[in-house]
């Protein structure tokens, strides 16, 4: 008989589950940030879109905790909510110009979801084209640039160009 031990936290399935939850938290936080941005800049566009259920889901910063309930259902619900928000803004706000949080949400959706041949929303996995490399992945809706370290290397360890957001590279004279 073997003595009962605790589950190792570095096992493959545990790491995969944590990665999925981190991605879910990123998507839901991106939806929340985009909703807050639209509420500040063009609140009239949220009329008919935000109801009590969405207010409960995105009304405060997202923290999933140790044992989130129904993560697969929440993954698809967050994706549907995000697509619905962006489509609503496009359809009902002809003069509306998306701010940085709405643009980050759009990019995060492209990174984490796709539509299958039947038009259904699907969560990206390694089997269907996968996710972008970590050097190009957006990891926060508030800083919609791939993560880089203080040394100028990305989270994947490769050097990345570092530029101030306001600085424009010089152009060659024509």
C-alpha cells in the first residue's frame, strides 16, 4: 500500500487548467475594461446591451478564485458577450471610434477565439491553429502590447523593439 499524497501542482493537466483559467480571466477582464471605457466615453451606446446579468459578471474586477464554477461555459459566455459588445458598438455607433480598451478586446478575441465553419464561437487550442507565441500575445487589457521585461526581452526570451508609445520612427527622405 502506498501512502496518500497531495497532487503535484507541476503536473501537465494542472498547468493546462491554470493556463485556461488565466486566459478566461484575461478575456473577462478585457470585456469589463471595454464596458467601462464605453460607459465613460459614450454611455448611450450601452442602452439595450447591458442588463443585470452582464452587470453582475463584469461590474467589478474579475478574480476566478481557486475553484471556479463551470469554466467551459464561462469561456464561451465571455466570448459571446465580447463579440456582442463589439458588434453592437460597430452597428449602433457609426461615429464611435473605439478606445484602447475596446481595441485590446478585439485583439484578445482574435487571439483566443475563432468561428468554425458553422459560425459557432470556439476557444482556440493547440489542435486548431493554437495561440500566438508568447512574445506576441496580449496579456493585459490595460496594456495591449505583448509583455516585455525591463531588459527589452519578451516573455519568450527574444529581444523585442522598445519604443515609447508617443515616439514615431523617423522616415527616410524621399
